[in-house]
């Protein structure tokens, strides 16, 4: 799986925008104004940061050496995921959960605005 596939999958979701707020190499994807995925475009192997339920985070880290606590982020909620060696379905599931968790944290007004977009 490559960066373009991940980007296309994310941009197909409602209300998603992309930006480079930190540097020219770290792509940030947001729903409304909140980050749900970060992707280091220049780093190899490809790595993404996603938000997950804390219980699932612990389980994922035990089962997959490619999944660790996210650098410079709350490691209880955020994971760094080395894409190589992981099943495509798992990567999509991680992205979906991250998007859903962030979407649910938005105000009702923001959720309605996202749902009304596209």
C-alpha cells in the first residue's frame, strides 16, 4: 500500500481536508478542524499516525511490531503504523476508526456541517 492509496481513501470520506501545518513532509488529514491521520511522505518505509481506542491500541501493539505509540503524541490514543507488512484491510480499519473517533468528538453543529458537505 502506498501514500496515494491512503490519501485517496481518506479524501473519499466526508469533510476531509489535507494540509502541511508542521513542515513540507508531514501530510495532515483533518475532519472539520481536527486531525485524524498524519503521514510522513518522505520517510521510508511509509508510516502513518492514527487515533485508536486505548484498549485496541494495546492489543495492536502486542500483535504487530509495526504498530507503536506515536512519537510526539498521546501514546494512549495515537499509534504510529509502519504500513509495510500489514494487511490492507487492517490499515483501512485503523483509518476508519481514527476518522470515526475524531468525528464523534466534533460538536453537533460541526458534525452536521460535515454530513451536509459533498
